[in-house]
C-alpha cells in the first residue's frame, strides 16, 4: 500500500530560497519581506466540467507527484485529462503552517485564486 505520508515527509522541510518575497497580512498592514520557500501540490485535471482534484501542500516534489499519481489512478480512466504538480512560493516563516494545514489549508487558500 502506498503511503503518502512516509517518515521522510514528516520531517521534510521546504527548500528556502535566497530570493525574497514581499507580503502583507492584510491589505492595510505594512509589507513584510522574508525569504521565499518552495512548496508543492498535486492536481488531477478532469475532462468533464468538474472541479479538478487538488491535494495538500508538500515540502517534497516527490510527495506531490505521488499524491497526483495515486489520485489519478482512483478516478475512472476516461475522466482524467492529466495529473500535474504545481510549484508554489510562499514566505518562509509561513511554510510550516501551510504544510501542517494539509488539505484544509489548501482549500482555504484556493478560494482566493478561484
């Protein structure tokens, strides 16, 4: 059985970049500059006008690939358009909170870009 939450993922930390990212907690708050962190998610795009299936955020690219592959295999073959992974950049101090939130955090954040 495939485990998407192997021991290595439990201790994995996101890659912290030398590049910075500027962000705000709220529209009227002051800008904060932090190093950027890389996080990953998997998605399965469907042929029919259904919402794509999107997974939680992961620190490791391989974990996002495994999630997308596993999820695509669970959908009837004729409904799957493609499985893909998405690389995201976020403020490094927020990365662990995003990763800990799992699918709930992905769904909460995704409403801002729909």
